[in-house]
């Protein structure tokens, strides 16, 4: 049998124990610090007003002097939950459009890790929100959780289309005024060019007439000299 020197092994075991405890302590402190930093980060989205309205209607408390809280009609609660789902669709659309741009900026180093942590937390929150809305919808009407987001999606895109049409109509008057000014400017420039061309043609015609007069006046002067030369030749 081999004799084991436990005293010589005590030091390595103590070293491993201290190292493991240090790593565990460091990891625990690091996770707590990261969790505290993430909790102090600014939210990606503003407060969810539609969710707060729905929860307020769902859990209304009795007013002063009343034993029971006023009963809210189911139609009002369903409408509030639908509006909450529409807001969730809007946030999902914003997250999808921002994700690719954020990844590109992160790869280039243009933004810090704090912004990425805010975005990741917003993704987790919206996933939990979708699950909560589906469960609430099924509680109000069995099976509604499967179709509530389809209805909310249609409402969202119809609202977006209506907003774009309103913007186009609001810009129609300004665009029309701009086009009227542009057309007047084009007409003025065109008429100015026509006036310049007509004046240029008039000046050119005047110069040619003057040259013709000089030629005609020189012709008779040349004729007598020629006649005198003929007379001298006869003599």
C-alpha cells in the first residue's frame, strides 16, 4: 500500500478551494452589478399607456363612500385590450426596423454596449407582453388570443395608411402654391428669352441694311471714274 502524505496535498486543495471561491464570488458580484446597470438603463420605449389603461379598467377600485367598484362593460375592456395589442404591434414594427441598423452600428463600433442592452431588454419585454395579451384575450373570450393580433395588425396598418393620406392632403396646398410660383418663373424666363432673340434678330437686320446702303453709294462714284478713263483712251 502506498502511503499518502496528506500534509503535502493540503496546500493544493486549499489553493483550489480559494480559487474556486474567488471565481464564484467574482461571478456573483459581476452578475449583480450587470443586473443593476441594466435596471438603471433608460427604457427603449416610453411607458405603455394602453396597458396601463387596460389594467386600470380591469382592476377598478371603489370610490370613496362606495362599497363596490363600478362594473366596466366587457365591450370596453375588450376595446382597451385591442388598443393595447395595436400598440404592441407598433412596437414590434419599430423593433424590426431598428434591429438591422443597430447591428450594423454595433459592428462598426459607432454605438456602445449600453444601447444594445436597452434594445435586448426591449425585445424581452415585448415577448412577455405578447404572451400576457394572448392570455388576457383568452380569459375574456376563449380562442380570441389566436386572432387578436391579426385584428390589431389590420388596425395598425389602416391607421398608418390614413396618417400618410392626411400628410399628403396637408401638403397638397403647399405643393400647389409652389408649382404655381415655379410655373410663373418658367413663363417669365421663357418670355425673356423670346425678347432677347427678337432684339438680336432686329439688330442683325439693321446692320445688314447699313452695309447695303454703303455698297449702293459707292457704285455711282466708281462709274464716272470709269467713264473718264474711257475718254482719255479715245484721245
